[in-house]
């Protein structure tokens, strides 16, 4: 008679085979993301659907004096609060989000995630859509100052996620006949596509990040933004922390302190992230050899690039490209 351990091992082997590309039982993170994606498809009334439209943006967000996590993405972003209350500020207005409400932010719209007023704990789920690529992220805030980003994951695939988000944006902008039902169906379709990718194992898990503070003084934030701009403009060539610090007039140690305190990661981590994101885009959209991609994003040693990409994405550059094209 087979032992208890052998029986369990046999069951586990069968489950492993049935998972196809997933290769194993979904992790707790996958379960979390699937539940969050299901929440996207909940039917909502008109007063629960919000839209930060690019056509209505009158000026930059920093003119409002808001400084934390201000950014504008190259794709659409969808935000829902699953616990507590939070605020997402844009140049046009600030959107108060609580469970049941959904906000779509158009590409190019600057925005900042902030605690509600008065400050309270919250958990927020973000879904970023760009071309055929999606990123899922969960953020949370625990007063008085602890902000956490993660877990996070990237979901590449062949279906045009951007076109679905574009359609949702148009419905929210024009609010024509029966637009609420149309938005509901589009959100359900988006959630369906992404849940399929999760279940197929087409997911790249990213490390959580945590910052000990949720805001910076305007002067400090201007320094950080200047350093970020230097990184954005120069990451494709050899770039050291000392180069960035010299460009903004600060010592490398002090600039590193500002980054770790207010962004939750180092200057080197930020440069590496820019390089790997650019490399990922080239892997997805070109047929360039890996060694050429490595050099084009600032790596003089292709082997160093391969190690960095594999550590960050859990797949080698070659394996990432093969997986993307196989699904």
C-alpha cells in the first residue's frame, strides 16, 4: 500500500501537470490578483465611475503643490480602493475613492495617490494597461507615515489591452445611451483576459517596495524630480550615482538618502529599473539580438544585463521573449 507521503506526492504531480503553463497551484499572490480583477467587473452605478480625462487637464499637477508619487503614464490606469478611503489627485480635481468606486486615468494625465482627508488606512489596487501589456499593483498606507507598494506583477500577452481601455475611456467621456452597461461589459472583458493570463502562468512577479514616509517637502521633491529627469535622459549611456548627484548639485550619499527615504529605493535601483523596462520593450517589439538590446540600454556587458533582467523578471531575456510570443 502506498504511504501517505506517496499519495500526496501523486496528487501534487497530477495538479502540476494540469496547470499547463502555470506549472503549479496558483500562489497566494495570484489568488489575490484574481480576486482584485474580479472586483473590476462588479456592476457599478454612474456615481461610482470616475474618469480623469486627458482632454480636460488644464495644467500640471505640481502647480497645485502636491508632491508625492506624481507621475503620468504611457497607458491607462484603473484604480479601485478595496479597504478604507484614499484620494487620487489630478490637475483637474481630486477623486475620493472608497470600496465600490472605480477611477480610470487616461494616459498622460499627471496624478498622485494620497491618503484621504482625514488620513486613514487604505488598500488600493491598480491596473495599468499599455498596448498588449498589463501591470497589476497593490498599494497601502498605514498612518501616520508608512506607505507600501506591492505585491506587483506584469502580465504580457497578445490581446490588445490598450484598445479595451481606450473604449472604456470613450464611454466614460461621452456617456452616451446605456454607457454604464457598456463600461461594465468592457471591464468584465478586461478582467477575463488578465485572469486567463494569470491562470496560464504568464506573470512576472515584482518585488514589493516600502517607503518610511509618504511625502516630501516641495524643495526636496524638486531635487528628486531633477535627479529623476537626469536618469531618464541618460540611463542609456554609462551613468553612475555620482554623475546624477553632480548634475543636481548634491553629494552622492545625500541624494541616495533622499531617494531611499522618499521613494523607497536607491538611485542605482531606479537606473536599473529604467534600463530593464526599456529592454523589456525592445524584447517585446523588436527582433534585436539580446546583446544589442543590452548595449542600447546602457549595459556594456551582455552577461551583466542577462543576470540583472533574470533577477528582476524571474526569466532570462531570451525566455521572456519566447514566452511572450508563445501565448
